[in-house]
């Protein structure tokens, strides 16, 4: 295959992917798709027995030589079948996955859906039973809107990714590191993509919407979610090599980027 996308920012939703996408667009040796979130490999309406990759290719300028090409759709790591489809497309594909404290990720996800008018429930109701039955009863057990808790159970998603692609083809970063030490994360991503190490743009915090909803994650709900995610966080540490021990501390707080 003469035309191939070299890497994918595959997750997680609300994990700093928009900021990272903007950073990479500024690099002269990287070409990102003409729009973020193509949602190509998570499109279940396409004929995956005979996929038409020209749809994907149309979002890139193939006349530019000696660059690496990537696209950012954070749903890929979560949506059933997406990673397998990418494996079939290119076994050499690289992946970048940002991980955010799952309780804060869930709250940010809910705020986005409320702002879009897609979620009628309060946050407490949306992350509790019976609302989570919306995910369990959805086709393949995946729901694009209501998966506030399920998307934050990173362990199984990462295990699936690493079962399909070797570890050296995957780069994990912490979203809070992208906020607080963006220059270091940019250098590490550039090294991972084998492009020239250059200083990127000044950091920017991406606020994709304005919401009248509460900006504060309710304490009791945070504690409930932390309990749900605790065992999984330990698994994620082992799979990724990231130190996530502070996520297990009830005093952990996100001080920047609460969007």
C-alpha cells in the first residue's frame, strides 16, 4: 500500500487529544488530517469486508514528500472493532494514547454531552444505575454518549491495543503532564514519531464548549467513581509503565484544563 497513515491519536476521549493534535499540526514534518476526528475506523456503516480507504486518504495531501501522517479520533481505543480495522489497514501503525484521571474524564465527558443537549440526566444519575444499563444494553456493549464510566476503565482497552500492536508502537502520556509539562511531552512524542525535535507552540488549553453546568466534580460522586476505577488504575500502570499512584490518592485534583 503506497499511501498509508503512519499514526493515530486513538484516545482517550477528553484526554487532551485536541491540544496534542494542534501541537503536531505545527511541526513541519508531520501532516495531520484536514480535520480532527475523521471517525473512519469506528464507522460501522462502512463495508469492512471491502473497505474503501480512498475515503480516509482524501483528508491528506499526498503530494508532500518526507513527512509522517496522522489523524486523531479518540473513540478508536474504545469503539469495538476499530483497532482490529486499523490492524488490517496497517500493522505498522503507531498509536498515541493520552490518559486522564478517569473520574475527571467521566465528569468532563458528561459536561460535554450536556452542553450538546445529548444527556438529560444529572451527573450523579448518569454514572449510576440504572443509567449505566444504557451501555450494557447497547449493541456490542458500547455507547457513544452514555459511556462515562466504561470509557474510563482503560485496562481492557489498552490490553486489546497491545494484543494487536507491539508495545514499541504505542506511546502513552498523562493528560495532566500535557497541561503542566507540555514541552517534555512534545519532545517525547516527536522522538516516538522519529521526527526532528523542535520547540512546539506555546501551550494552550482547549475549551471546546461553554457550559452552564457545574464546573466542580461532586465530592461524594468522585469518591464513588474512584472506588470503581481503583483496581483498573493498577492494571493500567502495569500495562503502560506510567506512574499513576497519585490517582489513587483522594486528594488528587485537576487544577488546570477542567473542560
